[in-house]
């Protein structure tokens, strides 16, 4: 019984390594995956930076969300800005969370 268990454990460890060796071009695929991950990370960082910039400009009380009044402050076209806010405010709580801000900014 012990021998069978040991053989199964060894097979579980060895077979994936052997399969990877036999698979040609694994290094190329890994580089493609790595490049894709870098692109995705850059995109997440860009979105995070845009949201942070928006919060820095609009969030006067630094609570991490933007109320309708904060959003309208400094806007030349109050009606259009209000409509844009209302459209982005999905849950109707009169403040924008980071995910709602992302939608507002078109991210």
C-alpha cells in the first residue's frame, strides 16, 4: 500500500515536468503570457491613476467618493454635468464610488 502511494506521488510530481519538456514552444507561450500580464497591469494602473486624479480634483472632503455637489462644483454646464452624474450613479445614493467613477470617465 505504501509503495503504491509513493509511486502515485512521484508520478504526480514527475509527469507535469516531463509534459512541459515535451511541449515545444513553452518558453514562447510564457513570454506571450508575461507580455499580456504586463499590458493588463499597465491598463489597471492607468485606470487607477485616472480615478485618483478625478478624486483629487473633485473629492473636497476626501472621503473616497464624490457627491453630486462635489461633481457639479466648477462645471460650466451644470445640466449636462448633472445628467452625466445621474447616469453614472447606478445605485442612486447621490455619490459616486470608484467603480462608478470609472464608468463616468469611460474606463
